[in-house]
């Protein structure tokens, strides 16, 4: 079982520059991929997206690659002809204003097409290093998601065991409900009528009422859901949505038990069960 929560970060260097790669993995109903790339890697966006799609099947994946500390020297060329033209024009302006050294020399290098810097190119070697590092960071993120999944599974199993324990107690406590109900009804009727009640008739009425408030089916279904849940957690692939749906069904059965039983002790145990089911639902939404 794999969680959708994971993180990976690494910094490395190539002969040209230093760079960092960061991957954040969050929960999502589907696979969402967001990529932040430097200008040098913009043309690789589709390839990098495909790599992520091949590795991740669900979750919100945010990838950021930064390039910094450029170490490779870039060649610089000065266009002397254009520089001379700018210089001549500036001198003519100074004559018009009848002043000397009105313009500083460095202003010449701020004009267009005077200084040409060689275009920054990503070498094949640097490209390979980035891609190898990307694959490593993806594997690191997936390992973290699997580790998180193990912890989540352990917590879910604890909650399932707690729910099972409450169900055993509820079933045991509910055995006496019919007897209590019979005695309570008999006492109330005799108090109102002042006469002894025909037990046969009373048993019939209690049987009808007991059938309406019987929670045995709900207990059986809830136990079945728990078994199915444990089985799903051991399956490979995407099980998160199935687990979330099953948790909803468990919550519905717990509600029905509480409303049917109409017993404060059982209602208290159902509240505890529902708290654990809520935890399970939260976990299920973060499972791949």
C-alpha cells in the first residue's frame, strides 16, 4: 500500500553549473503534474512530464528544477563598428551642448548590438546528469511514499481492531435488550391498566418491535466490511478510492446500529467506532 505523500530534494553540479531538483507529492483524486523548469530545459518539458507519468499513477506531483552558479566561461565579442558610430553620435551631441565628457565611456556598452555574449547551451553531459538525477529523486520520492504507506496501514489496522472490539461488546450487550424491553413494556402496561398482561400477547408485540430494532444484520455487514478492508490493503495498485468507499459504508452501518439500538451504552461505543472510521476515511484519501 502506497501513500500519495512524499518528498525528494537533491543538489548536484555539472562542469557547467550547479542545479537542484525538488519533488513534492501530495494527495489528489487523479494524477496532476506541475513542472517548473529553467529556460535551458523548457524544450524538455514534454519528455520530463512523460517520465513522471510513467512513474506515478495518482497524486499531485510538483517538480521544480533550478540552475545556479554558472561556472562555464562565455565568450564575449564587441562590435567595434557599431561602437564607433555610437561614439561619434555622442561626441556630436557634446558639441551641440558645448561641453566635454558629458557622457561616461561605459554608457557605450549599454547600447544594443555593441556587446555580444555567446548563447548559453546545455551540454549533452550536463543534460545526462540532470536526467539521471531526476530518476534518482523520483525513486527516492516513491520510497518515501511506500514508507508512509506502511505507517498509514499500521494505523488503519489499529482502528479496524478497535472497531471490531466494539462490535463484539455491542453484540454481547444487545442480547439482553429484548428481555429488558419485555419487562419494561409489561410493567408500563400493568401500571396503566392495573391488570396483569397476557404474556403471549406481549411476547408477540415485543417480537414485532424487536424485529424493527434488530441490529444483527448491521453487525454482520460491518464485520464483512472490515474483512474486505483488510484484504484490500494487501492488494497492489490503486486501492485508495475503494477503501474510501468502503469506509463510507462502514460509517453508514455504524449510524444505523446507533439509531436502531436506542441504548446509551451502545450509542457511546458507536461514537468511538465512528471516530476511528473518520480516521480511516482521512487515511484512505491519501492512499494511492
